[in-house]
C-alpha cells in the first residue's frame, strides 16, 4: 500500500513545479511586454476606451503571434465594454465589410471572469484587467484541471493512478506547455473536456454495471468539447469509436462483460444533445443559417448519433439470420448520418474539421517553438533535438500498454478499459502526423492510457508492470521538463525573432494610431502585420490569416498582385483604406505569389510594393516618417508608411518624400530626390525640401544658396498656396538659415492655422521644430489642448528636451 505521505509529496511537488514554471513564463511575458515603451503604458490610460488606453491601444505581447488568443483578448474587452455575451461579427478584418465570428463563447467568458477577479483585486480598469488576466487564465485552468482530474483518478482508479496523472500532467511535452501565460485561446477548456470525457468512458469500461451513467457523463463532456473546439474533439470522437470497437473485441476474446448497447446510445444522445443546445445558444436566432463546419454545427450532432448507433450495434449480441434484414435499416441510416459530414464538406467546398490555421503547424506557443508543415518535415530538419526526444518519448507509454495487453498480465476486467484507451492514442497520432499541434492530444490520450495501465497494474500488484510504467513515465518526464523549463528573465534575456518583430509592430501601431486621431482607421499591410496593427492599435484591416477571413485575404493578394497603379487605387479607395504599411521584416510581398498563387503566376512580383520601394509614389499617397525602436537583432528593420490622400501635385509628393527620407536617415535616396526636385525651381515647397536635404548632408554652401532663392520667392509671395506641413518645414529652414524675421512670420501663420489633424500629419522632427520655434518666438499654440496633443505626438526623449 502506498503511504499517504508519499502521495501528498508527489502531488505537492507536481503543483510546485507547475507554479514555478508558470511564474517564470509569466515573468517573461511581462518583461517582454515592458520593453520598447511598454513600461510607459500608465501614461496613456483612458478609462473611456474599451482597452483602457488611448486610441484603443493594447500592450500585452501575445507569444508567437497567436491570433486566436489576441482575438479572445479583444473580444473580452469589447464584451466588458458593451455588455454583449456573444461575439458573432467583427469588422476589424475584411474591413469595412467585416466577417462572421464562429469561435465558442466559453473561452471568452472564462477570460472575462478572471479579468473581473483581477479588477476586484487591483482596482484596474476593465481593459487592462483583461490583459493582466490573460497571463493567468490558462495556467489557472491547468492548475484546476490538474487538481480536479487527479482527485477523480484517486476516487475511481486509485492513488497510484492519481500520482501518475499528476506527474504526467506537469511534465509531458508538449501537453504541459499548452497552458501558457498570455495565450487565452480557450484550448485548455477543450483539453479539459477531452480528458474528462475519455476518463469517464474508461470508468464505464471498468464498471460495466454503471456504464450508462459514466458514458452519459462522457458524452456530456465531449459535447461541451465539440462546442469549444471542433477540430480536436472530432479527432477524439474518432478515437473513441476506434477504442470502443477494440474494447468490445477484447472483451469478447477474454469473455469479460462490456458496456451494453444502451450505454453507447446514451453517450451519443448526451453528446449530440449538448452540442445542439450549445449551437442554438451560440447562434440563435440570427446566425442559424451559416453553414460553417469549422465550428459546432447540428450536422456533427447528427453524425454523432450515427456513430453511437453503430457502436451500439457492435456492442450488442449477434443478430439471428432471420432478423438481419430488418436490422440493416438502422445501420444504413447510421452510416448515412456519419457520411453526411464529409459529403457536406465536399458539396460546400469547406475543409470543416480539417481546416487548420497557422498555429496548427506549430508544436507549442513557446518562444522559438518548432514549426513545420508536418511531422516528417520537422524530423528531417530538427534531427535528434531535445524537442524531438521530448515529443516522441511519451510514445513509450504505448509500448508498455501494448505489452500489457499482449499477455495475461492484468485482470480481465481491466483489459477492455486499457484497450479502449488505445483507440484515441492511435487517432490522435494519425492527426499528429499531419499537424504538429495535435501532439498535445497525443499526450492527453497517453495520460488516459497511463491512468488505466497504472490502475490495472496496482490492482494486479505486479511489480514488473509497475516498473515498466514508471520507467516509461520517467523517460517521458525528464526530457519534457528539460525542454519546457523557462530561461531566467533579465537584461541578458535573448528575445526570439517573433518577440522582436512584435515589439516593433506594437510601437508602429501605437505611433500610427496617435496620428490616425482615433481607432477604426483601415490599413493595408501584410496579413501578420495587419493582425498586429488591429490588436495593438485598434485599426481595421483587410487580409489576415484568421479562419473565416478568406475574402479579406484574397483581396490582399489581389492588391499585391495588381498590374497597374489604377487597380491598386480603386481597390484601396473602394474599401476606405487610409494607411499602407510595407515592413522590411515581413516577406509577404516578396513571397505571396510563390506561396498563394497558381503555378503559372508563381513568379509574379508585387508591382505596387516594388514601386513604393523605388520611391515611385502615386499622387494619392503621402509618405510618413516612422523610425522603429532599437531592438537587438532588428537593427536594420524599417517600415514604409503612407497615408491615402487626395491627389497631390508632383512637387508636393517629391517634397514630402524628401522630408521623410531625411527624417529616416536615407540620405542616399534623398540625394536622388534632390535632383528630381530641380524640376520645380519656382516652387517654395520644393526649394525647402532641397534645403532640408542639403542641411542633412552638411552642404553649407548649397544650403545658403537655396535659402537665398527661397527668400527671393517669398518676396513675390510665392508661398500663398503652400501646404501647411510644408510651411512648417519652411519656417525651420529659414530659422536655420538665420532668416529669423521671415521664420517668425511663417511660424505665426503655422500657429494660426494649426488644428488637430494638421498637427497629426507632421513628422516627429517637424513637430518638434515647430514647438521649439513657437517657444523661441513666444508664439504658443492658442489652445492648451492643441499644445498637449502636440507634445503627446512626440517620443519621450524629444518631449523631455522641450
């Protein structure tokens, strides 16, 4: 008999390991989020904003661009602000049309509940509380799941099985790395339902007399799981069916009792009923017509009933020959109910439960985690790495289970239960061959096999069996802990490439949102960057990689592949796009044709982006000067940012471009623009731009000559129709050229005409010079709110210099 002290020690150690790992991971999330301006979040608090910050900003860095997690955070904040309990539509993607949302609500409710507790504890506003709650929502579920399932195992399967589950639940990789701080995607709830449904089904096989009750509970939990995550639950249901057939075959061979047919019918009725009720709750009354098989749908409930009937037939006694014809009709109807799913997928062109987002090809959301098209590609690339060993070694539990079943090593009443547990393992393994994220389900099913195997071995009191299970668990646990153990956080912390990119994208989103004047502006950028701009800056976008946004993604491809600038203009302006962003670190515009277009167009380049990179700007784009923060490993990152405006004159386009090139340090490109500006010798704006380039190049002689030319043009009032932002540049050039009276007059005109939209359109350097000159000439902005706005648009280092 296992001593209670040993049981308690194992459980305490498992809990301590979980808390320690979670604390270190959460610390990394907070550390990374505080970089590149994140520590200054308190300076931008806005209690009237749904996110709690100005311009609907967000600050939490979601690990590894986990789109569903970022979407849950945004949905939870909107729900708390609006009071809505369901999210069925979003206009942040495929803007301004929007797209339907089919994600289940419980994940969002759980995050909102944790946020409510965090708000009650800290007194923070609702929006920031959601970001804080995102760091603890999934780890809290992991802890609750560990405690609850361990208690269930101890109650029904014994102390040894409970200890085995507790150890495996915090050490098996990638399962233990699936409850990450900052990733509230709701998968933890789905994994909990998978564990509960399979464990109660195993209990039903162990106690055939109580099978109806246990199977009903299994169906109930699986129905909730189908509501939460169709893709995972269909894998498990397939494994449950396979395991049920294997278990009944095993029970017949060993002449042991097995659950009767009514138990399987009760399992399917409970699961289908819960699934149908959940569907009505989510979509009634206005969204019932959507034929979306990537989410919970009544057709899955119908197919479930068919599977239950087929398993019930398999579990019943053989039908006498004279009754076979009459028995064939229910079987045919059951098969038809199952076939309706692949048939519907074929007819509608939907991948249904086989649809996968980018996260399906990633093993975990840990920084730098493996990503590959399939298992074979990953193994060929990684070789015998620690991640590979930690992922594959848990399969040793399958070997032990097979060895246990191969001989008469356990009690006959345990053989069907262990045989059943093997079915989900095989089904999850088949899916894991295609998608790396399915290895989490492999671990879940292995935990079920571990519980059944340890319980059977403990009842048999077989030392060889217990030793075999212990060795297999230890062999899986040690590399699992080594792989998932977080590195210490501090100044020496090395950011992953994705973390560094996300910090720049957050800074870009915050910078651009301050100039947009409010949330909701529509932006065109690569899909991944579009998602970041929407999340961090409250923008709306076109194409993203989110499930259900095929229309927006297709439009992004069409714009990237357009052959004329007129096509691009029509597409952007018809959707109300205000900003265009071309980041240097995202390869979308370089690889879009090879990755997403048909073979005959695989070599096409983006005409639009190529023109922008060569500074061949159309008259309807205004360049903006953005300088990324200094992030180690991203020193050469840059982003081209443009605003869609009314048509400008050629001189104005070139003048504004020249200022942007000077502001961003691209002096070589600026020299080429300076030559182009010579085409406009009488334009004051063009002369000003040439002077700006000459000053940046320290060409004092040429600068003086240009200032003299400007002074001559001003004497003839050639600046009457000068754009306001170019007048600000003119004032700075005149001041730098010691033409102080002329500079003062220009500053006076700038101050008089200043308003919020004009201040927002200034580049940071121009805005800083305007404020310096207004102070030097004692010409302050008349409205204190305008002055406060102007200062808020400056980075902190320039603001301190004022």
